[in-house]
C-alpha cells in the first residue's frame, strides 16, 4: 500500500513538472507571438503611412491636373472667341475684296476704248518728241510680271538719235487667240493691236538691236493696258511685237 501511494506521488510530481514546463513553453510562445504581432503591426502602420502619403500625393496631383484642365478650358474658350473674331474679320475682308473686285470689273467693263487708246498716243508722242525717259517710264513703270525689261540706257541706245518719226497707222482691240489664252476674255478687251510706220535715220535704218520693238518700216505691236487698283489709273503693262502666223503650204 505504501508503494502504491509512493507511485501515485511520483506520478503526481511528474505530471506537475510536465504541466509546469508546458506553461513555461506556452508563456514563451505567446510572448514570441506578441512580439511578432508588434513587428507586423509596426510594418502595417508603416505601410499605411506610406500609402496615406501616396494617396495625399495623388490627390494633390489630381487637384493640380484639375486646375490645369480648368485653365486649358478657359484658354480654349478664349481661343474660340479669337477664332470667331478672326473669322468675322476675314469674312469682312472678303466682302471688301469682293466689293472692290466688283467695282474694278464695272470700271473695266465701262471704260471707253478711245480713253485707253489715248494712253498709246501719249506714248507715241513721247517717242516722236525724243522724250525717251518719259516713253520708257510709260512702258516699264507698271510692267506686268514676265515683261522683258530694258534699262533706260539700253532703251536710249535703240532709239536716241536714230528714230526720226513714227506714225500710228491703225489701232484696235485685238481678237487674237493668243491674247485670249494669255489673259482671258476680260483682259483681251484691253489688248490693242497697233500698226506703226517708223522712219529711222539712214545710218540706223538697217540696224536692229536684240529686243528692239520698233524698227525701220512697218511694225505691228500688241499693247496691253490694265487698271492699277491702288493708283486708280490705267497704264501700259506689256508691249510685244505681233507676228502673223505662218500660212500652211498648199
């Protein structure tokens, strides 16, 4: 009986130490878990703070973008207003140009051919009076693009002291097809075909310089006259020699 009691006491002591060791292990385990939880919580707090800062930065960027969008919308609205004003101004200018074109067309349609022919007569008079500077001015001061230009010294070399007299034999508005191709119906009305008889001094009668339009004998010229919108005047803008087309051989 004593041995049985002793065994029970030993078993009880053994169970006590096992339970005591378990409690110590459990305490240490829970302490370790608590530390892990603290570390995890600290990391979570750090992550939360980082994400919070990121969210705040994104919100700031969103706010800045919103302000930029507002500014851009205001700029677009302003530009649209400027565009409308510019379009209105362009329409006004186009209307003015159309009115001026219409006025010029009326002037051209109503001009008297005798008035235009008088311009040619004034040029011929200047040539006969040996006022070559004035004649040169009439020919080239308003010459259209593509006109072959001669400087005044070259012009004088052709005629000064050489041309004794020139007479307009006939003049009329041309119906030449080339004139129509070059200018169209409107401009064709103001291209004159002018026949001139010229007398040069005996020494210069056979001398013809390159580009010389008036030579000794009979000359046929095409003289174009056009309206200068800025000056509101008519001027000679082009003069060329007229050559009869070659006739086909039978």
